[in-house]
C-alpha cells in the first residue's frame, strides 16, 4: 500500500513541528503531533509503510518507528486525511503493536491526531481565538515515571481570560 495524503478542501497551519488542519468538507479541525505530521506529509503515493517508517525513524532518531507509522496511518485514514483507506489492524496485530508503542511512549514518539468536531468548531468560532494547551501523561519506564507531552489547540475566551480545551484520555493539563 502506498498511502496518499488528502489535500483538497484542507487548510494547513504549521505550528513548530506540529500541524493544525481545517477540513472544509466537514468543518473539523485536526491537530497532528510531530510524528503524525511527519507521516501525513510523507504520504505521497510513492512511499510504502516501510519507507514511511524509515522517514519517521530519521526524523525522530528512533529506529523502531514501524508501529508508530501503522497507528498514524490508521488515525489519519479514520479522520479522512488520506485519499487511501487504511483498515484497522487485526486484534492480534494491535496487541503486538501495543508492546512496540510502549517503547515509543518512553521517547514521546506516539503519533497523535486530535480532532475538534464541527459542533465544537462552530462554538469555538463564536467564542474566541485559538490557544495552546499543554497536556502530559506519565508513562512508566522501568521504575521511573517519564512524561509524555502533547500540545492541543484550545479556544481562548477573552471574557474569562481562559483557554478551554480537553486533554486526551489519560493526560492531564500541564499548562504553566
């Protein structure tokens, strides 16, 4: 399979090494962390999953990127950001992949795509500007807790001087 990134009806904003993608077809806003962003950008229709894993390995300095690419492709496909449909892996493959992802979590290399639905996007456009929310998950690495951090896009309410948004399940808000 040679996945292709979708470009029609998308507005893309790069924020450091992450991306915010507005999908005009359904009004959704997607936040891609650095790993998911690398995979999405590299989906050119000429690069297979093994090639994508090599690209991610170079970008992240981690040779074990196959599981991350697999998960990123599933997330991107499920959210309609690929022209190519990627089926969810079989349960036994997901179980095997989970072990590899635990290793990647220690290096904060888990691909992550957060989607803001049309209803939330509409509420956001009525309430204020976008803002950044920092989220952290503590992952056990041996006997040590290692932080796995993600950044998401929230909505700033100027009346309350507050950034509203939800961290993914298992993460806590770690804004300073």
